[in-house]
C-alpha cells in the first residue's frame, strides 16, 4: 500500500526519538530519514523502525491509525524503576551536597540545608519505587531539584519568608510510564527550587537530529516526490 505524508512524518518522529536516546548515530539517522521521506510504500517504511521501539512501548504499526507513544526524554522509564537505593537523603550545614548523574533515589528521600545548599538532579537517576517522595527542608539555605520534562512531578511545599518552587506537571510533557515524584517540605527564610530541564547531551542530540531532518526534508522538496515512473511527478528544481 502507498504511504501517506502522515505516515512518513510518524516514522521521522520515531527516528528523532531514537537518535535522542542514542539508539542511532547521526549517520544512521541521516540515511534512514532520507529513505523515509523518499519512501512510497509501507514496505519501504517498516524496515526503518523495526529495530527501534518507541520509548517505553512497542512501535505502532505504520498502517495503524493510533499514534505511536512518544517521549522526548532519553529515559526508558520501566528500566529505571526498581533496585536498591544508593541514597536516602542529603545534608548541608555551612556547606553543600549534590546528588546527580547515575544514582538510585530512595522511595523516601529527605534533604536538609541550613546556611548551605543542595542539588538534586533526577535527569539520569533511577528510582527504587514507582512512587517517590522527596522531602526538602531548608533554613536560610537553598535546595535545587532538576527534573526531565517527562517525569511526573508534583510539588507541595510551604515557603515561610522564603519560596517553595513550582515546576510540577503543568510545565512538562508527562510520560505515562514514568515514576511519580512528590516534592514536599518547607523553606524558612530560604528556598526550594524545582526546574525542568534536559541534559546538555540530550539537547545536543535533539538539535543535531532536527538539523538532519531539515536537511533531508529540503533535499526531498528539491528532488520532488517519486511518482513511481508515472511521468506525472514534479521536475527537479
């Protein structure tokens, strides 16, 4: 069967997600994307994504009317839930603490900062359980939490002569299979900030993927659609 423009775009989206996750290098991405935009049939599109599952789910068939489940994060959430916690809390007094990179968050994580600061980065973190509570308490200090846009985050804290940051679900594109994180606590003459942000590596991969996609699309438009030899296609510009 002939492939539609919408089906070609769905395959292009899956390829973008794959390069953002590191499943494809840029050369593979460029080759597959160019092939996708030139494809005329489902048979030409299907091999391009057979080895590339969508994040957290199987790839939807090319001919299916249901959209593939996509996410912008490099996270494979089911694989990042479970296992023993590597940290149950952080403490800072006239100093600081940080939890970032590859670490496993306890189902109940408690952070305290007094005349100091702490950093909790969840972008590359694993989670002991699907339900996680991060309790942040600060007195004349600060704690900063960084989460990926797709993580299910609920912020419920109190600021007393200070601030307890926003950054809950309305600011993100929540993945249905992500863990649920509740950030609670209070800030007294200090602050707890919650920010949604991608890692530098992921932002770079997404930028390179977008540039490659625009180049492939430009080449496709210059060449014109392949009419399968009917003689009715547009001439090259």
